[in-house]
């Protein structure tokens, strides 16, 4: 690739970002030329060329930083302090084993978040499993080593770690390097932009360095142990992120807590296909826990050691990846950030998924269908659609076997965070498990007309295989018998050339163990290994996005925080309040609560002290979308006020109409604007709810009046009027 420094000044920040992404990709490809460990015979200009590439990237970064400082309007910062305080105070999410100073990366969901997560997953099941007729499974968390060796997790699921040479405390190497560079930049505020960018380039590439490169960088920046700056660190070494254990009392069978849920679905493919009556395509789904022994967990729920995942494995013919329901979503517009755009314009485009598939930007209909269905589900649960984009993987970050990959990224206070992955994994996973076990992972399609074909068949010599492989003889025999025609051709060629070949991924066979014949037969069906389209959802990250996007403050007042959850996912649907805590209200409150709960609506009766306005504020912090207030008029005409959380508007509703109306609001089949046209409005929400406090005090004075008076005069901020005394007791 050519190295060119643009002479002209670029004034488009998106174009600059694209050039930066392109240069990063070039550097990544250049670094792949370095073997591990680095060879002595590398061309002498290799590192010089790498430095030139980095210099170009440094210059581009400096241009972008200068452009942002001069032109970009700064958005109001997210009020993280208030948000974090609310999350902890209302027990949405709390650190696990807090009183014991528990380890980082483990969190407990409190009552509100637990209910929020359950509602999100219920909608996920309805949106995907039920509407798409998926086959749901629940597989074990404990996974034998052989399964994860086959998937590649045992060898490749690693990060680099270092230890304190004195205390032997462990740290993630790339994060220490990033933090050291942050400290350096903070301590030298007068450093030139060019120098800053040169350090930031190294910082951004920290997780891509090889073991030796990372060690060199730690030495260059003189990184010491965070626990004690006097202690040196060991050389980086790979650390597998899976939790390892043993299965059984003997301690000889190695197992792991699964790092993903997908493998349980792959190994059950044959049984799932049988359950589905051999019909293709079909999808399997699973919700469950994954475990990753993160060296340095951070950013709350965004990087943890135990997390909930929801995954779909859609099995489809590699020759036909159309989807029967694609027409129903083809007009839905998505914000797409293609790999080409990342390397050219740097801009996202808003395009219908039908256009994206037709143009080839998205590889196939099935992948596009699930990308769209993901967007619709996220919108349904309350993620801001203006803060969502689908980013395509660059070729340098995509697995060699993948046909196409798109991440649903959600913008949060930590930046754009990957929350859902959509990958066309081709046939890789089923092929790997089939080769390792010798069990065919194939489906079949019936041909329009039967065909007479000749094919080369491998026949195992069972008499010789038995004594040679003993306990593994069935596996070896099955591996030979399950070979495709192409694999049989390859096996024959290897035996003729080398005298031996490997079958089942690990068993070496010689020519005397296999014979080859040409078989003529009439074929009415064609067997194939299915491709897999995999949407994978990080539920913890999505839940955090819902929390952040729901949070706001009335009039930027830190004391008036609101969680604007969609009614369909809100942890508590309805708050029930007494205007005052007086016994005559109890019967109505209990009746309302029982009626709503009989329709599976979660309620919260707030009988705490304080004005009703302050109780509304407490309900807003829990994200309760609707509030019902029982007041003195309720005793007279069996009506209550119904409050909308976001607008604070209130209407008067009879008890008879209350439950059906709330059900419609929670199901989101009617809007609050429509409700305000149907019922008498008692508050538009523009009034200060502190007026409620004054009115409450006035009513409290009324309540103190002797029960002997049949009529009372009420004085409030809204006027003076007489009304029947609900506490009046007749002497007759």
C-alpha cells in the first residue's frame, strides 16, 4: 500500500475518521506479517515502514483533534454522578458481596432491575421465539473441555496478563499500558498535539500487540505494579479467560464454565433437526449465563465476569439464504455503517434493509431480516433509535470463515458499545464438531427429479480398525463413513501420497484400514452441512443502555430524577397513592391493588410519609409510568386521578373504567394524549406539583375538623370551596 501524506487540509470530520480507520486497517495488516516470536530474517525496512505508517496515522489523528476542538459543538455531558447515585440508591444494580468487599466484575440485580430484565426477556421470547417458531433450549453451563477445544476457545480465548514480581498480583497488560499513557498525558498538559497523538496511537493498539511488542511497550513507558510503584512486573503471558474446573470426584475430567451459549445448540443440531421433522431452515434459541474470567473488569455492566446472553442459531442451506418473511421488513430503514464507508467517507447511511440486501451491502436476506428484527425489539424495549447503528466488520476483524458480520452498536456515555452481534458463520461450527466426533452434522434437500450418480465411497476395514483403535473404533468408523465425496477424494489422495491420513480431526489411519469403491446409485436428495446465521445479544449491556436512555432530570434538577421506561418493560406498572394516610382510603386502595394484580399488573402502594408530590418523585425514580391517587372525592363518587409520569398530567377516572384503561396504557394500545381527550383533565402537568403539597396540607386541616360537621370549607392554593365532610358521623 502507498503511504501518502495529504497536502490539502481536510475539513470534513467524517472523511478524516474514514482515513484514520483505513490507516489503522493498513497497520493491522502490516503487523500480521510479523511471526510469533518475531523472526530474525524479517526485511530490515519492516519496522521503518511500520513507523512511517504510524506517522501518517498520527498526523491524521492530530488533524481530527484540531478540527473537533475548533468546530464541534460540545454536547451536554451525561450526568453520570446523579445516574450512578440513583442506580445504587434505588438498588437497580449493586456490587456483589459488597459487605465482604467482593471481587470486581460481579453484580447483583435489585428488585427493579430484576423485574426490568425479566420484562425485556419476556418480550425477546415473544418477539423472536414465538413469532419465529424457534426451538428454545436450556443447556448446561458446565462444558467438557473437548467441546471448547473443538470450538477453539481453549487455544485462542486469551488476553495477555502480567504479575507483580513481589506480591504476584495479576493485571491485564494492555490496560496497564493504556493507563500509563493516560497518566503521562495528564502529567504533561503542554505536550504538543503531535506528541500526544503518537502516544495515543500506541494506546489504541494496546490490545493488538504481540506478547513481545507489549513487553517492549511496558518497558518503554516504565510501567510498574499498580499496587506498589517500586515493584516490577513480569513479562506478559497469555491468560485463558474461561473459568476452569474439574468434573467428578476423580479430578481427571477437565471442564469449563461456558464463555458463550452457542456450543450447546451446535452439538444438539441433529436432535433439533429430528424434532423439527427434518425441515429446513429452522432456528434454535437459548437464554442463559456466560462466564469470562476478565483480568480487569470495568465500566459497570459493560464488562463483567458473569453475564446473561440470548443467542439464536438459524440453520439454513448455504445455497439459499433467503427468508420467507423478509418482505415484511424490507422497507424498514436502518442506520448502516458499512466497511466501505468506514474506510472512505466515514459516514453512516440511512437505508431500507431491502435496498441494503439488493445492493449487496448486506450479504443475504436472512442476515438482513434478523438485523431488522433486532432493531425493532430494541426500539420496543426503550432504546433510543437515534443512538443505534449497525456497523459492519472490516475484513481485518472478521473471522476467515465468516461471510458477513454486523454489530448493533448503541451510543452510551462510554461511547458506541457493541451490544448485539449478527454473524453469518457459514458452515464452520457444525463442520468442526463433525470432524472432531465423526458424527455427521448434515441436513438434506429433496431433488425435483431423482438423479443417477457415481461417487467414490470410503469403506472402513472394521476387522483391522477394532484392534488398532480399541475404544475409539466406533468413532473412527463413523468418521470414515460420514465423509463427503470431496473429503473421500482428499483422503484417497493423502493415502496414496503419504501412506496415512487423519480422520475425525485426530485419528491417523493407514491405507490398509480403508478401501475405496465407485458406487452407482439413484439419488433423490442432496445432503449438505447447514450454514449458521447467529444473532447474539448481550442482555446486561442492553439493560444498561435502557437504563441510561431512560434517565433524565426535570428542569436539570438533580433532586428530580426520572426513569422513563416504556410501560411494557417498566418494573412496576402502577403506583397507588393516598392523598393522605387516613383509614377511610384503605378500602379503595386495596380494591384497586387487587383488581390490577388480578390482571398481572405489578403495583406499588406508597404509604410513606411526606406529601403526595414527593411520593410522585420517588415513583418517578423507579420508572413507574402511571400513578393512581385516592383522595376525598374518591369517597364521594368512586373516582380517582390517574397520573402520567413523563408529562405529570392527571385525569379523573371512575373506578369502573380504571383497570381497562390502565391495561390499554401498559400494552401501549392507547396513548396518553388520547386519554386526555377522553377524560376530565385535572392537571396538565404544567403546574408545579408542589401545589399538591399545599393542597394536601389544606385537606389535612379539613380532616382535623370535628366529625360532627356535615360540611367543611376547604382553603387551598386553587380556591375556597365547600364539600361534604367524609368523616361526618351522624348522631341519628
